[in-house]
């Protein structure tokens, strides 16, 4: 994941000025909050979050479908 260094916000700054975090999210799309100088949290707007969750669900569904199709004979035997 590429991280824009202009969207890195230390935890103390995020705690003291959350409106700055929100403004950066509006301008840049995402903010990475640092804890102990390491990326720890990502703040995104709710629409982006929903899109990420939808992609995640789709990937999980595809992975499950693939596992079932690759192992259908074993599942049939176990189902007896």
C-alpha cells in the first residue's frame, strides 16, 4: 500500500485536533494515524469503507466457491 506522507498524523495530533484528520480525509481520501511512529490506523470516509467491505466480501465469496469446486468430491464423500 502506498502511503502519502502528507496524510500521516501522529496519534497525539489526531487526539488533539480530530477536525484536522477529517479535513485531510476529505481532501486526500484517507489518513494514516501513527502510534509510536508506526502506521496503526487508517481513517477513510464511510463510502470508501463500504466499497472496501464489498470488495472483501466478494473476494471471500470467490475463495469459498473455489475451495468448494476444487474439493467437491471430498465434500460429497463427507456428506454421506
